[in-house]
């Protein structure tokens, strides 16, 4: 449910747009790693500055190299110099940094409560609210509050009736994009969730989980 662009919009620092295919971040110290700022508030006994939320992108400079490697973020001036790429491009530095970390597996921001780690500091700060119970986004209509702003945005559509995601096949509209994605499978026949026991597939993960319980019941006790 979390949209990367909404998460990354909270990040302060250099928010200058990057034209598609024209800019790549290059670390001043190490292209394969981004250092973190550990000064600030103590959330869950961790020294994470949730107000700063720089996500470790301040050490990146801009350089015009239009062809980018998806594995390490290294960029090239000529296409024939590029060996591998995935075609991804981002309008914000944090989006590109998070994408590069999806290739490298780097997750430099860890939760002190449960040990779960994240690619961006903003995601860690939002996760920590599940431990603290903080819900800083209240609904002005009914008073219900949420941990994330995007959750509040979706909730407000219950009051406004807004359904911004219509189906191109039948016209049915939805409050959330992920609901539309699931609905579209009824038209395409896509069933991406398969049972490892019998191979039966389902359009929704929840349906697969219900199905898998039937196998658990069938298994004899040892």
C-alpha cells in the first residue's frame, strides 16, 4: 500500500528533479554505499533523526551521464559503454538511491526493537510507529488516526466517495490502486499466487493462504 513516491516526498534535503535518463547520483565517497546521519531523536532506543529524514542521500552529487547501470548506479556518457541496465528512472534522488539499494541489498537503517532493516530512513521511522503506537495523521471528519499519511488519504475517500482508479475494461472504480490491480486479474485471468503443495493458483494471496490451510488439515499428525 505504500507508494514510494509518497514516502519519498517526506524526505528533506536536495529535492531537485532529475530528468529521465539524464542524471545519476554518484557518491562522493563510495558509489556502492550511502552513509547515514545518526544524530537526532531517540525513537525506540535508536538514534534515528526522523525529523531530518535525509535518507543518506546528501553525499550524492549530480553529473550528466544518461546511461545508468541498475546494479550499482554507475553511469556512462555513451550507450555502448553501458553493459547492463533495467530502464528504471526516478524524479527524486531518494527514489534512485532506494532503487540502487534494491539491487545491492543494502538496508542501512535498522529498527532497534525488532531488527528489521530498511533502505530509507523514512521507512524506518514509519515502521517504528508500529512499536510506539504513534498515529500522527488524524481524519478531520471522524477523528480516526493513522500511522501513515497515505493511509489517511485512502481513508478520506470513504468520506468523499472518491474512487480515482477505474477499470479500463468495465469501468468499475476503486479507492486504492492495489484493489484495481486485483480486480484486473478477473479480466486477464492472471493467478500469480501458486500453492507449493498442489500447484493450484489464485489471483489473491489471501485466497492462497486460506487454501493452504486445507493442506495443513489433511496432513496426519506424526
